[in-house]
């Protein structure tokens, strides 16, 4: 059964409303800050999986809409990135890069040696390592052919998609509980939500539930800027394909957004509507996650060989331990470090939008964290793919040695 654009967006909105309803009324979900799209999307994915198993009916959704919503979200990140604020990243940004580097190194090391211990080809450890966890679906697709031809792994693409799907789900699930554990360790009391009419633009993504002042003109201006980001970003991505400058299209959309924002703000002295950018960006993020999660073919996870599933469980435990012991400590053992740890769970196992959703779930309850929302999108969008691919080339040679 195939859903067209209108059907997909209608179902995605119903998934989000289901998530909002359940998180508000189920104490466990609100207590552990599980993101609403994860809750609604996962429930729908389970229902569709049961339908598939009983009646052999498959469902497909408009993937173009999902992809475009991701581009909208990253464009909004770029459009809200004022250079004056980005300069504040400084030392914490470098520290988080080092922390992310360390996790990728450990994911591949643990993956390779776990695969060998379970009697598998060590190349399977790469697939269940940073290729699909830190890398996500995109990196999994990119490396599948290489792993198939170089190591003779059959079904590398399907396995990569299943591992990336597993990571996406658990990246959204563990972020909230990790943050709750760290907050309890800090003995931090939940703050009372401020006036919902706040207009502090620096709380853009930190407090997505607040009402902000927007009007028709600001929405039109923002849609215009986002459209330019999507058009120019994808055009650049096609032009540089196959060169040393090749990067995912969403990175170029983010870059174009950053350029537009700062040219308008600092050269033309144009006041960019941060509130409208925030609202449209959060709409894009929510729809992207809802469509991605309700599109999960969970029966592919059920078909994973037990050893691969065991490696993935080990990777989840590694992520939890790393976020609590390393990320939290290195980033300062304060509230910002808690939010960063929740975000790291998101893109360490899943994707940057999942990381942002994890952080939103925490900051919506406990207050904003400007540092976290400055650092995580920058690292997740700009740097993590570059670091991951460099390290993957190294671990590819290590895998050849053990092969």
C-alpha cells in the first residue's frame, strides 16, 4: 500500500498528535523525556509490522517529503546561526569534537572485536559500528557497496539499513533516560516554565512549545529564505558530487542558510525573523522524525542474525556508558553537559534531528541550554560525517588485517 504526499503528511501529523497525547498522559514517557515523534512513530511502526506479519501487507510513504522536511530543518539551523553566536562555540566545540571522535573510535573497535568474538567476519562489526550508528542511513548506503565488494558480504545494504534503523530508534529512546539519570545525580529540581509569551530568540530550539510572535510577512520571508537554501544547497551538492568537496545535501543547505542569515544581518542590517525560523524549523523536524519512524520496517530488525543483534545491544550500552562517563564529565558536569549528553545519544546512535529532539525533550522541562543547541547541530551537521569517514578509512584497513 502506497501513501501519496497528502496521505503521508496527514498520517505524520496524526502520529505527532498521538505522541503528544501519550507523552502528556503517560508518566513514564514524560518522566524520561521520550520525544513525542519517537513515541507516536514507534507505535505506528509496530502496528504496521503486525499488519505486515498477519496479512503480508507492506506500506510505503512519500520519502521525498521526508527528505525535504530534513532539508527544511537544517536550513532553519543555518538561518538561525548568527556568526556572533557561533563564535561563542570556542573551546566547548573543540571538546565535543574530541568526545565525538572518541565515540566513533570505540564504536568501530567494539564492533570489530565483538564480531570476531561471536564468530563473524570483522566487517560485520563495521556495519554495526559507526557506519550505521554515528553515520546513519546515508553513510550506511554509501559504504554498503564497498563492504560488499571488498569483503564479499551479501546483503550489506539491507543489513546496514536495519542497523541504522535500530540505532535511530534507540538513539531517540535512551537520550531522555540518560538525561534523567544525570539530572538526578546533580539533584537538579525541575524548573517552572516561564511565561509562554517569551520572545527570547536564543531559546529558539530549546523551548519549542512556547508561543512566539509571528505574522504573515515574517512567515513569507522565512519560506523564501528556506526555499533558496533548499534550491542552492541541492544544486551545490550535485555540482561537487565526486569531488573532495562532496558532502550530504543537508550540509550545503545549512551552509547556505548560515551565509544568507549573516549577509542579511551584518551587511544589509536586515532583521531576520528568528521566531518564524524556529517555528517552521520545528515543524520540519517533527514531520521528518514522524515519517522516518512510522516508515520503519521492524520486520527487518526481527530478521537480523542473533550475533548482529547482540553487537547492537553492546553498542547501545556503550553509548549509554560513554554519555554518562565521558561526554557528561568532559563537557563540564553541569546542566549544559546533561543536555549535550542527551543530544550525543541521539546522533551517536541515530541522527542529528534525533539529537535535537532529545535535547528539546529535556529543555522543554528543565530550561534552555544555549551551549548544547549551538554545539550539537554544528558538530552533527558539519563535522561528524567528515570525522567518521576519515576514521572509517582507517578501520577499513584494520578490518582487512583481521579478515
